[in-house]
């Protein structure tokens, strides 16, 4: 079991996205994701988020919001608990990242990028300003096979189809 953070720095209608193209054997290879990473010993979710933002972007987050917990289940990887944050203010200058290429991407363009299917779900929740949520995403290979939001199964498609609670 792994604990990680994922942070979306927001500038107007854009998110700072990381195109993962630089690491060897990267499970996120060629995907676009937010910034973040694995917890270090004795770190809280906030500690990890702030450290990872600083390490990957050179920026120091000064205003952020803890948005949700995403549980990833996979037939290939250990269970991951990802703590999701949005960041609305920071100080410092953006630097080059050794894990991929950082780029400010308009939110309206996100669905055009190669994202994990489940990322579409939580990005929609962020866009809707949903209250704190728990989302479980189950994958077989790269295919999303189940999504459960706050204990209720979602039906519909993550690739632009409307998601709703199933009965």
C-alpha cells in the first residue's frame, strides 16, 4: 500500500500539468498528470504535497485546498491512496522538472490529452467544486473497470460520457 499526493496548481482557467516523459519505468509514462509523489516517513498529506510541489516545480505553495482521497486498485500495482489537492497561490519561479515537461494547460483542453481514464472523473469533480470526496478507481491494465464515488458506483463513461450514481 502506497500513500501519494497529486496537486493541481490553478492559474485562472489553467492547470499546471506534468507530461511524464523523462523517468525510466514510469507507470505514468506519456500521461499528463498534476505534480506530486510518494509520502516520506512522518509526512502528513499536506507535508508531502508542499514538498513535492517545491521539488518538482520550484514553487512554494501558499494557498491550497485538500480536495479528496482517491483509492487506486490495479492488477499490476500495489493499492495506492492518493491525496488530491488544488493550489491557488504560490511564490517563486517555475523551474524545469526532472520527471517530465511542465506546461500550463487550459482546463478546456484537458480531455484532449492522454490522461488516465479515472483522472477525467476527479478533474470533473474539481471543476464542479465538489465537496471533499472519496473516489475508488479500479484498473485492469490501463483500462478503468470500476469507479465508486463516496461509496456509490458510478455508471457512464469517463471519456466524456455523463457519470451518475447507479441504483
